[in-house]
C-alpha cells in the first residue's frame, strides 16, 4: 500500500513538473513571437529610412553628419542579432531619427514636398505600430518573467535554464517616444 501511495505521489509531482515546464515554454514562445511582430515593424522602418534620406539629401547638403548617423544606425540595426542586441541597436536608431526630425524643422520647402509628406506619414504609421507591438512584447516578457520568478515554477525554470528576459526599454528617450510622432503640414 505504501508503494502505491509513493507511485501516486511521484506521478502527481511529475504531472506538476510537466505542467509548469510546458507553461514556461509557451510563455517563452509567446515572447519570441511578440518579438517577431516587432521585427516586421522594424523591417518596414528600415525600408522607409533610405527613401526618407534620399528625399532629404537634396535639401540638407550641409547636414550630412545627421544623415550619416541615421544611415549607420540603420545598418547597425539591420545587422543586429538576438533580441538584446536588436533592442540596443534600435534605441540608437531611434535617437538618430530624433536628430533628423530636429534638423528637418529648418527646411520649410522640404516639409511642403508631397513625397516627403507621404514618407513622413508612413514613418509615423510604422512608429505607431512599433509602439503597439513593443507594448505587447513587454507584456509577454513581463508574464514570462513572472512565471520564471514565482514559486514553484522558479524551481523548474532553474532546472531547465529559463532565465529572466529583458524588456524592450527605450531608455532615456522613453518620454519622447511615448507620444505619437507628429506629422505637420
């Protein structure tokens, strides 16, 4: 009889362990899927930037340093591997794009260009979508981190090498980027 109770206890523990492990795997996959959504928006952003730069080049001959920073930051963002590296590269790109927006204020003719206005609208749309998928990614990351750090799942997480993951944090530019980009006509 004691042997039967021991087997039942072992089976129950095994089921609990499997359930916790499967939940952690699902949460990790949800987080990775959320980052895939971010990747789609980042690709659109990366594709728009060369068009925007080409449109701006003719107007901003003496502002080439700003354009070079944006171009280099875009190249670094495209070359980044892994979620953490991509987050850091995208933060640099966002900062470079902010510098470009400030420089554009000095060019009223450019701001009136139909091609530029269309690109600016597309960029604003991509930035809004990017903000939305970042929120979803951070929500998925928070849920995953909570599961990894709470008892009893933390025991299983430690055994199977599930670790706390980083959020897509915008760092010091967060306050500027929490609001939607402005499109002025």
